[in-house]
C-alpha cells in the first residue's frame, strides 16, 4: 500500500468536517441578519435534509463513475458552498450555500468510506476510518476558533466569514491532490438495482423492530450533535451575558470532547462491552442535561457541554455495528438506511429554535433531552431485541 495515496484521502475527511461549521455559522448569521432562533436553526438544519435524498442514489453513482470520482464530485460541491458566503450574506444565497454543503457532504459521507477500503486494499481499513474521523473532528473544532478570531480582528475584511476562504483553500488543495492520485478500483458489478428498488429495499428493513429502533436512534444521535453545536453558544450568552465572539469557543470544547470520547472509546470497548459503554455514554448526556438546565456559571456550562460531547462520541459507531450484525445479509441496505438517519440534523434544530423562542434556551435543552431519553429507552429495549 502506497501511503502517499492516503494523504489526500485523509484531507477528504478534513473536508468532510466542514459540515460542522453550520453550528457556529448559524449563530453569526442570526446576529448579522437579525433572525429568530427558529429561522436561524432551520437554516442550519437544511444542510442535513440532503442525507435523506442523496445517500442511496450516491451508491448507484459510485457504480457508474467510481468511488474516487464520486468523492471528487462531492469536493467540487463543497468548494462551491465555500465560495458563495465570501461575496454575499443575503438569506437566499446562504440557503444556496448551506444546501450545496449538505449535498456535497451527503455524497462524501457515502463514498469516502468505501474509497478508504479501496486504498487500504482491505487491510487496516477499520483503524484508518477511525483515524479519519479524528481528522474530521479537527475541522469541526477549528471552525469556532477561526470564526471567533475573524470576528474579533475583522481578518482580511471578512470578519467571521474568514472561515470560508481558509476552508476553501484547504478544499482546493484536497481536490487537486486527490485528482492527481492514481487509485485502482475494481469495476462495479453489472447487475444493479434502480434507485427506487434500493429505497424500497432500505425502507423495508424498518419492518424489523430492532432496525427501526436503530434508525430512530441515529436520528436522535445526530439531532443531539447538531442541536448542541448550535445551542451551546446561545446558552452561554443567555446565562453569562458574554458576546458571541467569546461564546463561540464553547463549540470547540464540544467537538474536542467528542473527539476525545471517540478516540478513547475504541480502547475502552476493548475491555468493556459496547452495550454497557452505550449506557455509560447516555448517562453522561443525562448528567449534562441537568447541568445545562441548572448551571449558571461559565465553568458549569463548559463542563456540561464537554460531558455532552464526550458522551455523544460513541453511540453512532455502537448503533451502526449492532444494526449491521442484526442483518448481516443486507449490510448495504442497512448502511444506506442509517446514513439517511443523519436527517436528524434537520429535525431537531428547528424544534429547538421554536422552543427557545418561546421559553429561552431551557426550551431548546428540553427538546434535546427527548433525544437522550430515547437513547436511554433504546438501550433498555434494544438489549432485549
């Protein structure tokens, strides 16, 4: 295996992390355009609508044009999403930018993991994917830092939007490196199902009660993730009175804690059963919710957000693995269905926005807690399935 091929692939994981900028970006857009919480959160959630639409068609596209070319297409769409906000901050153009980012990320999430398997030729692909998720998390926790720095210094005249040209530069480099890297792929099988047949096959799995539980659990996990990244700065501003530039750093705390949870989880699960560790993770999030509801100091809010990030670092991998084990003969369909579950990032933020408009950020936290309670119920029910 030529490790020179691995560099552009790992940079693709960094580009995959661009999607997590929507949390901090929506907060700055809310301030710049004087939007309500519900409207700002709806704008951010638009990114995740496209996972419902594009996850399965992307698998067909990979069969036709190959995995590398599909990832390149996702990068081009991501680059286009980075360009638009550099020149305008109008609401329609932001809708376009967030949509392009969502479509590109949906295609990338579906095609990049199989490309890793191709590059690694089946060897050490699991550990490579884990490292790739760590690389993705770097882009996630850098976004609030860069946005806050840009807003404070009015960097290059862009303000907080300096995030876009910086990530655009990384994206261009990633695209050029991947384009220039020769990757040999096995031709796709000739027999292919239509998009309609694949959608029908995936949704038919929901007749299995455990798969249905897993699908809803993924929706809740992603909804908690996106909702927390959007709401955390607002909680800090509401409770402590600091401005957005200072509060933005809490998004970095969340994603660093999540990365730490994912990284340590791979070691913890070597001596602790995954189902037991899922309970530990969910209980961490329960404690975090209590802290977010009652905590008034900066330290208490930081600690609660960090605990939420650490706890939410592993449920996806545990749920995904259990679902695949439940239907080993239909792994492709299960994978496509669970990737569609990322639409949870579209469902939770608007509901949290409406609740916070009515009752303050406590309302948003209570909506978030519904997803956590479901995960607790999933652990109770799923262990018997």
